[in-house]
C-alpha cells in the first residue's frame, strides 16, 4: 500500500535532482585495482519534500540513478511558514557533523554553504541562516540538515501536544 502512495506522490510533484558529489573510488583486489563511482544526490520538489540519497556503481550514470532511487525512498515533509522559512531554530546531527538552522528575515535568502545550501534550496526554503559545525563531510552535513528538518514542529502541533490553544503560545 505504501509503495502505491509513494508512486502517486512521485507523479504528482515535479522532482528536482541535484548531484552534490561524485567520487571515484578504487578497491585493490588480487588482479589490480577495481574502479567504481559513488554519487551523493538530493531530491526535492521545492514545496516542503526533500530526500538525500547515495548510489554506488561501476559507472557514473548508474550511480546517479541509484542515488535518485535511494533519495526518493528517504523523503521527509517539512513545515514551511508563509515567508518560506522554518517555524523555529533547530540543530541536527549526523555522525560528527552538526548543523544549526535558524529562520531569517524575509528577503535575506539562503545563507548556507555546501551541501546544506543544496538541501535547503530543494526543500523550498527561501529565507534561512545555517551553519555547519565540526565536520566538512558532505554526506554527513546533508544528512544532518535532513535530521534537523525532520524534527521541526508547527505551532499547531506544539499547541496540541501541550493541550492549549494556539493563541496562548503567542502570549508567553
């Protein structure tokens, strides 16, 4: 049942794919060196759905195709505000990589670097500040952003969890 819903979601939205990194990897075997490729991809619909995937194959095109499939398997939905930002500041961790993400003023744009910028742009975020900490690993930074965005809560969800009206959140 879930696979059918995922296929319908894929057809309904215009998915944009971006290759973040392609690495040539060699493995030393008995007969010499075996060459293969590793591709890190980000897939998003610029409307709050985003996924990061990784693909490995003996050619670049095969690695990219596997990466797209993997990214679509790991899609998450993120809540966006009216100003195309996130509801509140948050941080995410993946491996040694840590990312801090904060909402920003309208018109400030995406202030982030590397794979963090790519993930946020494909998610549809337009006004945001982000900072990578501790690690320069491209894959772990992308996954740290996904981790952070997955933990975001809307004001309605927070009010419902606390059993209070939404207006009371603003009065505090």
